């Protein structure tokens, strides 16, 4: 007679949750194949958002650009200690978008584009955390009626548009804000550096 132990329901649920979480990220090849529109002047966008929000490590800045690539709205928030889950990131980004700009769901074709600048530690190489942010940005854009735009990392080495190979040394995570580069844009709605309620709840678990 042989004896065995069936996996507990808790263990099964944990495995299922881990598998689901792992699927909520985009690999660089998937992101590159998604047809993300290129920024005409990424350095100007990055410098403008850096000057407005002065992000530190673990700070995300989501911005909505009009067809002329002018920033119409932006918001920043800090990621608390939580798992790198695209679903959580999607909800956090969607919450910020809803606070700063009306949705475009009534339009047949999106005319505005959302971009995400994420300041983090480490180097510019892609990480699973980046993949989760990419997944979250794409999904949040769909739910808010926006085109999914560039995902940009800001580290001590500088900035980089992932999937495009474009980047620069300034601004960086350690640099002081440069002179404001988007003077032609109108005043923007903006939120401060507090974490979204979604990420606060996740961190409290």
C-alpha cells in the first residue's frame, strides 16, 4: 500500500494565482510587435514630465498626449511594496487617468495617447516589473479609450524608451529637473505623489 498527499486547496489556489500573475506581463518582443506609436521627440516628453513631477525611485508618471504630442494631463504616484502584477498596475493607472481626464470610449478610433514613465532602481534592461507595467498600461488604455503609447524607464543611468532602443543620459533618476520643455502645452491637471488606493490595499495584505 502506498500513501500520498494530495495538494491542499490553498496550495492549488496559490499556484493558480501565481500562474495568472505571471501571464499579466508583456515580454519585450510582444511589446515591440504591438505597434506602439513612436514618440517624435521622446527627450522633450521625458524632460517635461521629469520637470513637472520630479519622480523618485518607484514613482510612476502617466501622461496623456494629444495628436500634436502635447501633454494634456498627467499624474504621478508611488508604488508601495506589492507584487509586480499587471492587474494591480492596470487598476492603479486607470484610477489616475479617471482622476485627470475624461475617457474617450465614445470615439471609434482613439486620438489621444497615454505614455508611462517609471522611475526605478537598477539598470535599463527589461525586468518582469517592466513587463507588468506594460501589460497594465495597455489594458488601462483600452478601458479608457486611449491609444497605448510608449513605456519609458528612468534610472540612474538615464532614460530609455523600451522596445525602441532610444534613450539618453539626462534626465536621470538622480538629476535635477531641466528647464521646462513643454511650454506650449496648456496647464495640466496633476495629482501628487501619494500611492493609489489599489496599491495601498495590496501593500497592506
